[in-house]
C-alpha cells in the first residue's frame, strides 16, 4: 500500500480540526435549542449546549493533534 503524501495528511488533519471545532458547538446549540423548546426555557439550555459543544470540540481537537504528533 502506498503511503499518503504529506500534503494530503495535512489537509486531512485540517479538515478534522475544522469539523471538530465547528461541529461541537453547532451540535450543542441545536441540541440546546431543542431542549429549550421542549421545556420552555428559552436561552438556558442553548447557552449550556454552546459551552459544552465548545469544550467538547476543543478537547477533541487537542486529543486529535496530540495523537497526530505522537505526544499522546
């Protein structure tokens, strides 16, 4: 099997970082809005979901980069 070229690996890492940093907060916001609509608590769970999504995305990105660089 042919080894991936370095620029393709860099593009894959960049795409993974972007998806984690954008996907975590988006999922948290949408889940928080849905919980708010079910419980009629307007911004409470939206804010909680946003912060949880930011934390999850940041943690996932740090873990991914550490695994990629071999610091894990």
